[in-house]
């Protein structure tokens, strides 16, 4: 049974910060870590969907986008599941954050349908689980207060019995046998 890891955009951005200090010296550790993750994406052990790819707007993501572009997964087929997730996890009381303005609310809902990756990530996890494969959604979101129109990733994952972990878990738990992290101080 294959295990799949699915990354959200904030995990990719935060990943680029791991061993950042190394970039300012010899860049060896950072380059090896980047190559390791790029290999995992290329062999589809780590999945990146188009919505996540599109959310990577920062200058530091240019190189990673070039490297993973050919391995990005199209998520349009997940739209029916996303619609159901919107219906199931809509928080009507949070319309107040948009001033109860119907146009603003509709615009925000359309972002969940067309732009935001969150529900597409969960939908992909649901599809993978249907095939009896293991899946872990790697997200930096927390179970803090739901202050959006749709519940947050960890809340929905808990309800759907999808394992949701953060980036350090991925690096230090999942890949602990493949990665050896070492920190030495030079005198």
C-alpha cells in the first residue's frame, strides 16, 4: 500500500526556509534537502496540485515552481467533491466577517471553488483513501478558531479521518530513515 503526502502552499514556502542559514554559507545541506524533496515530488510520493502551484507567488518559489511544474496534478476533476465540502463545512455565522454582504460572500465562496487549494487538497485525500492508500495532508494550518467561511483544513481532516500533519512531522518522522540531520559548530 503506497503512502502519499500532499503538500499545501504554506508547507512548500516554509520548507524553503529549512536550513536557510546554509544558503548563506556553502549551501550544501539546503541543496541536498531540496533535491531530496524534488525527487519525492517527481516520483509522486509527494503530491502537489495545480491550486497549490498557483498559490506560490513569492520570488523565492520561482526555482521550485520550475522544478515541479511537470509533476503538478490537475485538480479540476475534484470539483464535485469540493462543492459537497463547501455545503458540509460552510460556517454561516462567519458571514458577519464580510459584513453579511451577499456579493462579498459569493465572491469568497467562488474563491473556494476556483482559486483556494484547501478543499481540493482534502478532496484529493478523500479520493486516495477510497483506493485504500495511505495519505497524509501536510499543512501548516492549526485547529485554531475557524474564522473563515469554510472550516479549516485540520478540522475537516479530523472529521473525514484524514491524517493531517505539519512540515517538521514530514521531515523528522516520515523521512527520518532517509534524512540524517546534523548540526555542527565550528571552532
